[in-house]
C-alpha cells in the first residue's frame, strides 16, 4: 500500500497551499490555527507530511453580550486526530464487492457446465424429473404423477426400498393429488365440505403387489387416480414405475370411506361432498384383483409367532389423532422376523377394522399358512402368512379387539432365487 501510494503521488502530485503569515502553530502534529474568515468560520490548516488540509469551524458569536458555541468538541490539543489524507488510491471504489460478484458468476457457470456434462454421462438419472416434488396432471387432470428418488435412509438391509417407503410414497401422492385439485379443506384428508361437517377419509382395505423393489438412487414415478366404489365408498389406485425403463414395479388398490371426527363412526357421503369429488372419478377397473379369501381365526394358541407390547407413541399418530396406516404394516411384520430374513414381501392385503390411538398397547400375531412345516419355515419358492393386530390393553382398546387383519405372500430373496436356479440347472 505504501509503494502504491508513493507511485500514485509521483504520477498525481498534490500541491500544498502556502501557510498564512499570521497563523499560529500549536502542538507537535503541525496543526496551524488560522484566522476567522468573512463567514464567521475559523480556518485551521493541518499539515501532514507536506500535505495541508483546511478545517473550518464556526467561531462563537455574541448574543446580548453572551458567547454561544454552535460547534462544540473541536479542540486543538495534542490528542487531536484527523482522517487519513485523501489520495488517488483510497478514492477508488471498493473492488472487493466487484471481485465477489465475478467469483459468484464464475462458480455458477462452472456448476452449470458440470451439470451439463453429468446429464450427458448419466441421462438415466434425469428422466422426467419432478424437481420440486409437486407432481403433475395428465389425461385432462384425472391422473396425477409424482416422482420420487429413493434415498439412502429409505432402503433396508437388503439394499432395496422397504415396504414402508413404498407405502409412504403412495400416501404422499394421494394427498398431493387431492391438494392439487383443491380438495383439502384443512390441509389433510378432507374436502372443504367434509371439513365443515368434521368428516375425514379413512381406508378400510388395501392390497399391494410388489413385482420388484427399487434400490438406492432409483427414480420412480407414482401415478394415482380415484374411482367410485359403491354408494358410500371410493377406490384409489396406484402404479409405481421405474422412470428409466418404464417398468411397472408396484400395483396397489384401496377402498376409502368417510368417518366422523367427533363420533369416530362411519358416515354416508353427503351430496355436497359427492358434488366436489365426482368430477375426478375415472371409469377404470382396479389395477389389482380383489383378494376375496376369508381370514381364518387367529389367536395366540393358533399363531406361530407372537410379538407383544407394541405401544402407539405420539410420533405414530397422524393429524387425525390415530395411528398412521403405514405403521400398522411395521407392527404386522414385527412378529415374523424369521420370514423376513429369508424371503421378501411379494404382496400384502390389509383389512382395517378399528383405529388405534395414542398409548394403545397391541400384540402382533402371525401364522404361516403355506410353505411351512408345522409353523416352521422350509426352503420353498412361496410362503403365505396370515396376520392380526389385537389390542392388548391401553387407553382406548378393549383387550382382544381386532385392529387390522392381513395376509402376506413371500418369495425367496435374490440370493436364494439364484441358489434355486443353480440347483435346478445341475
């Protein structure tokens, strides 16, 4: 800085005004006290290294014989300080701001270039992405699509997406579909007319068939639509596709009814609510066939696996103050760890009987119906299980009351399937 100042001073010399002959000098800093000019200002000449700066201060005036100071605090003692002299260098603009702006533009351009190169090398990762997760409508707004990227925390020990992950994607797409068409009266699970009457949607039956599980980093497209299912029920279907290949990974169908939030009882569909939703019905058959097999009676004496002490926590509830539908699946599978270690879930059918609220204590029972040997598992290409969630106790459940009944079908995991293929080939 000193070198730059010296160089600038050599190029732009600054002349020093001549000092007044009658000026008085005070202090060791070379401060010269000048005379009072015609405007009533006291002119002071300050000298620093050959440069002189004039400082003006108004002299006290007299009103009715009294001196009045208009400017105070300006003293000429030895502690008087002044600003650095103005030179050509320190009068230039602040170049750091311009440098920061140029750096930001350069980094943004570099990022865009790297993204362009990445798109060329990995086009499979950018197939019709939904960057903001808002979804889109097709076929005159009757079908709703939404894309999801499988995150690392959504996969299990098998390096594939868990069934809970897929169910959460189905539920999220259904809610976003209703929200996008303006059928969210309170922001969750009810239309405006339903919200006025303290009504909300509740699922009664659901069937999901998984042909293949996506893995970490895969991008899937979830499609959903609704259809009328009888007089007081609607049906919602889903398809999950691989965005890269278009392969159908999962098919699901569900039945929904209306429940009163205050009485916790089922309700008919009011005409006003029917008028809100009938414009969005699709005339199409369900994507999966209904499983009409009856559930056999299952208790602790007939079950092969029992898991007790499952408690509904606050984090398990949704905004309607009952346990989220996806949580029931986790509890059902809790009682069948031996099955999950050797097989992967191929399909699941659920029938919801009653709701479970906070502090409810449950027990999960599982019975192996096919592919087992007296309750034990044998090497088989297919295993069927039946499940039931019962109230064990708690604040809102009668002991023994059924919450959810379920049926699952299992197939060997990939490693076991390869082993079976090698066995048959030899």
